[in-house]
C-alpha cells in the first residue's frame, strides 16, 4: 500500500528538484507539479520497494476485491492516480486516460521484471479509474468555471 512514510526523504528532494527544473524549463507550473508527482509515484511503486517481496503475476481480474485486507490498497491505488489524471488532462485532454493507463502498465511491467512487486491487472484498472476521476474533476471544474463566468458576464461582474 502507498505510504508516504515508506519513501526516503531524498526521493522527495529529488522530486522537488525535478519539479522545479521541469517548471523552469517548460515555463509552466503544471509541468513541474506533474514531474514531481510522477517521480513520487515511481518512488512509491518501484524505488522504495524491497526486492523480492510479493512478486509474480496475477492474471485474475478483480481478485483483490474478494479480499477485505486489500481494500485500503485498492483505494490507495485509485487515489494515487487521481492527481495524475487531473494534471495530465490540462496537458493532453482526454488522452490523459490512455496515458495514465500506459504509466500504470509501465509500473507493473517494471515491478515484474525487477521483482519489486506483483503484476496485477487490478492495479492497472484501479489506477486508470483514479485517472478517470481526476479527468472528470477537471471537466467539472471547467464546466463550473464557464458557468460562473457566464453568470458574472450576465450580471455585469468582472
């Protein structure tokens, strides 16, 4: 399960450095936040994991939902990717969903190859669901923003 305390402090420092560099290089704050957050996701799912713990491949779909002890991990996977979908939507629109799915597939493959986790289709589904929720939040904010903007214009408020 994702636990911020399991990640060594130097990973956070690297993430901040990456974020600042990406933000300055691309001259967009969202690029910096995205670079920082993706590094933290990779740190939590790959770098900070111990070698050989819970390795292998689980092809069964939704097997994790049958186990009560994994519910927190399921929710953590969903929540972890909400910000990914949210930030990617601003950069690439609806393509944030397949992009987040590919990020999740990459993580699962690297976990399998490096023996730093269990390759599960459930994780890919949960991460993609989280990204979709992040995408929907942005769409909702855009709709509300447009609606509020129209109301302000109609009332003559700037």
